[in-house]
């Protein structure tokens, strides 16, 4: 296709005209529904899309990190997303946050450790597809194992920055040496080797098995694991894909954030719906998607997404997600609420008395009676997150 022939002209009604430039043609091709909005779009709705490819990349010895907060995406009023990678053996330094941290392993494997306010400890090894959750104030660390790892973090505040966390090294640097030494029952000379600047991400050696790791555990383990292995998730099937919901009912440690993992087959769509309890923060893992968001006052706007993109849907705004590519569309929906909830347009119409729906839509009772209520399942299985990660640069 000659990309210069793609012009902001809508064939259905002839509206628009050629764009003689200057233009970013590749950007126009990635976002056809922004270049040529469907006639159903109306009014001015905030931008609801941002790509991690446009986010600042922080490079460190042993890994990298980038983030999308309301600085990059002002419409994100509930959460911030961070994409991070560690080479084998590298650490995300021991630290804690004022916000809840929800994590998804995209590639590879890692070891996470933590301790709760009662001194109970936690350690676990996780692989691609697994989750973790640390509520605000829970200190933790992440270390890549033999494969290295890449993961997504979602935090429960829109203006969070991964660059401003409570780091172990940073705390000790900014505490008088004699206080640190006294607290640890050491001499000042014995702590001279402590870091002189924050570590954040740094290289290390791949550890042995958990059984081989020396650790004190006087107070025992945490009663509810901080990790969730996705093979435990129940698959919800539909005629065009499948969904896995992970909230506090199956992952009790996740007291702030819940999520749905969605796979839509080519030609299929995530039906028209809305979420009554929280705004939706999306991350696209694979494929190409299209979403129209309908807000109050008749405002609507359509966006196109691909792997590595973040999307946002305001609370209670109606929307759908359509697979417009030739491979499965895989994305996650994340909510700042411990319980997942949504309301389906199909179910709303199908469970309302026929006459009421017919009078509203100017259709017969027979039309209303034929509306779908439930979809038949298909024998499908969990997708492979290793193949669903964004393309590497």
C-alpha cells in the first residue's frame, strides 16, 4: 500500500480532504480511526491512548524502566503503569511504596521477597503470566532468575513515579552514619562499604533454589501469598475468545487492584459494556484492537491499539474492544477496586421487559426476544504470555 494515499477523507460521506503535510505517515497508518474517525464519533473527548514506545526509558546497569502516569496520559485518573526489565541476576532494589503495587510477569522468571507488618516473610519464584501484589507500605524486592525478566507494574495513584520510591540504599544514605551503625549494632567502620548513592536497578548473581537460600523466618510466613500463579485462574469462555478474572475473591492479597485478562479472536469483539465501580486501565499485549468510548453528553471517540499501548476508559463510560487484526488480540483490564465488575449492554436489554426495550429502540418484541443473553463456550486454553509481549527494540 502506498501510505501517501491514506488521506483524512471518509468514504461513507465524503467528508474531509487531502493532507499535503508535513505528516507522520507511519503514525497515521497505526491510527486509522484517529485520522478518519467513524461518523459515530462526536464532540471532544480526551486522549485515552499512549504507547510505552513514547515513554522515557531509564537505563540502568542490569535493566531498564519506563512509565506512563497522568503526566503522559492526563485521562488516567486512577493508576500509573510501569514497564521494567532485568537481566539474569539483576535486582529491583529492596524498597516500598505509598501506593499499592500490582505486577504481571510478561517474560522470563524472577524471585520476589517481602515482609508484612507482623514480621512474617514471603518468598516465591514466578514465571511469565504470574502476578504479584504488594499493598502500600509492604517492603519487597524483585530479582531476575536465569532467563532474565520483563514485567508490568500498575500502581494505585495516577501521579506515581517509579523514580520516587522508598529505597533501602537511599534511606541509609540520608540517615546519619552513627545512627545506622547503632541501629544495626555495628561500628561506623563496619558500614563504610554501604552504598554512597541509590542502587535502584543493579547487577547481581542468579541465586540458587529457594531451599538453598539462607534466611531467618522467626515469625513464620505471611498467611496469604503475595503472588498468584495464573494456572489457578478460572477460564471464562465465549464464542469469540476467553477471559480470566483475578480479583480479591481468588487473590486475597490484592486488596486494592483487580484485573481481567482478555483474548479476542480475529473478527471478534469484547461486547458493549461499562464498569460501575472504577475506571479501566488497559495494557495491550498482542494483536491490533479498536475501541470506541462513549461518555455522557453524547461524546464519543475511537482509538486504535497495538502491543505496548496503554488505554484508559473513564468510570462508567460505555465501550467495546474489537479485534481488527489477523491474530488473537490479547490485553488486560486493570481496576483500582478489589472486586471486578461490569455491566453488559446485551444482558441489560435481554433481561428488561420486551415492551420497554421495543419502545425505546423502535423494534418488535420478536427482535428483542432474539437478543443474545449468554454465549456458547469453545474448547480453548490460556494464551502464552511469552509470545504476547511487545516487540523488542
